[in-house]
């Protein structure tokens, strides 16, 4: 069942990557898209909502990485699964939010 642990680390990496833009935007006092906006994922949520949502993602990512199996940062399969989850979700979110924030076609 080690592949199940790697799957948990993959999603842990995705949650940790998703925590960053929400938490940072919230700390900066800026509104940002979130699942709680209207419309979900397109509209802007308050900075407070984004801090809470970013923190929730951080906690979930931590639980998936630190509490499932025995994560070893030196093991290529463990670290690779985490990095791949973070990279793939990061690329997806860059394209998704880039359409709202001008990142897909910078001037």
C-alpha cells in the first residue's frame, strides 16, 4: 500500500500549494477568488475568508503529509509525489486565476 501513501502526499502537495495564494492574499488584505465567492471560484472573497481558507488548506496538507504513512523527504517517491501534486495544481491554478488577474496574457 505504499502507493496509497504517495497518493496522500500528492494531494498533500496540492493542498499546500493551494494554501499559499489564499493565505498570502489574505495577509496582504487583498480579495481573491475562492470556492466561497459568488460565483464560486470566479468572484472575489474577502481577505479574512482567504486567510481562513488558506489556513484550512495548510492544515489538510499537513495532515496528509505528516500523519499518513511515514513521509521521508529524502525518499524520491515521497518527495516526488508531494512536488508533483504541488506543481500540477500550481500550473492549473496559474492558468485558472490568470484569466481573472491578467496572468495569462501579460502586457
